[in-house]
């Protein structure tokens, strides 16, 4: 494991615009850590030191943004809403999928919400607003969460003093690729660049890449699969999706990445969970 200075907060401070959040917070793991440590960009640390940095970041209200893969995770950033380029894209440019959300979304218990605005100030992507209770709540305002902007990061959960915050599962779980190859291919499919990706970067792994791409297509609903392969102009892939080889998801938890396929989430369930902070 390695740690380096947060480039976003370092850049902001050099411009005289940075916040006072910790800077020694960018964690790298596995091959990424080895590469950055050899280059003198990161400092090698123990796992216990990494956990201590993570706890410091959580206490500072930072968001944990990690490599979106299940195996061989490369990095774990601890981001603030004011300096981070990715979170800033959500706040300032409305790019709600600049960061893939977790599989949870923040929710408000209106019987307990006091309208104190602590959660509003804590949210790194401005996903929380206040509305007038019109006399129906214990205070004048309620907090309301925009599920399209909410990252499900859980930063708002511990700041509530009244027990009015909860993290509930989204109806559709965020899709997390198993490997970096699967993630990159999913991104290429989204952008209609699969052919270019296979030709330019696979270096002899074309058949393997095609196999992974087809597995991704198999997980999508037919309409979504046809949409992502349309730019390729492939009669084979078009027949593949129209034949029913790309069925609707059979397991409710195994769904497509909302950052790639579905820009909006359905209503969340009423079950409450502890906030996912990693």
C-alpha cells in the first residue's frame, strides 16, 4: 500500500483556493502502489497506517472514491466536494455520473428531521435540499435527497444528531466490474468505441476482449444492449442482442452500471442499513 498527496487539494491550495481537509490521503494498492512508490510519487505504508489515514479522512467528512472493480483495486481516494475534479463535475456541471454511486442512497426520516441543515452542508455533491414542511414536521424544514445526484457515500449519516438520516438500498444495485479489463470494455461499449479499443489496445487479446464484451451485453436488457452496440454497425452483435442472448436481468441485484446504462434509479426500498463508507 502507498499514500501520496491529494492532487486536487494540492492544486487548489497552490491557487489559494484549497480547503483545510487533510492532504496526505490518496491511497494506492497492489500494482498501482508498487509503481507509484518506485517512481517516488507515493510513500509505502503498512495496512494499519492506511486504515488510520482512512479514519482521519472519514472524520474530516471526505468521500471514499475507489477503483470501480472487484479484484485488484488500484486506488482509494478521499475526496472533498470543493476541490475534487470528479465531485466538482457533479456539483458545478451537473455530470451526475462522473462518479459511479454506491448501491445505497440517503433517505430522510421526516418524523425525526429537524431541518438543521447539517446534512445539507456535509453533502459533497449538493444532493440535499431543504423544503418547507408546511406545518407537518417538528421544524420548519425537511431535508430532501435527489437520488440522481446522491453518491450513497454516507457522509451525511453521522452528522445528523436526531437520527433522521438513513442509508437504504437502491432498487438497482450499481454494477461493479470484476476486473479492469471488464470495466474498460464497459466504458468502450458506452462510448461506441469497442472496435477502436480492441484494435488499438488489446495487443493480441482481441478474442478475450470480445468474450468479456459479450458477457457484459448478456447482462443487459435487450433495448439497452442494442443501444450500446448500435454505433459499432455490427450485424453479428445486432443479431446477438435481437436473438434474446441479451436477456433482461434475472437476479434483482445483478444489474447494469447506472453510469453506463441507466441514468436514473427507481424508488429505494424501505429497509435501512448502516452507511457504506468504502
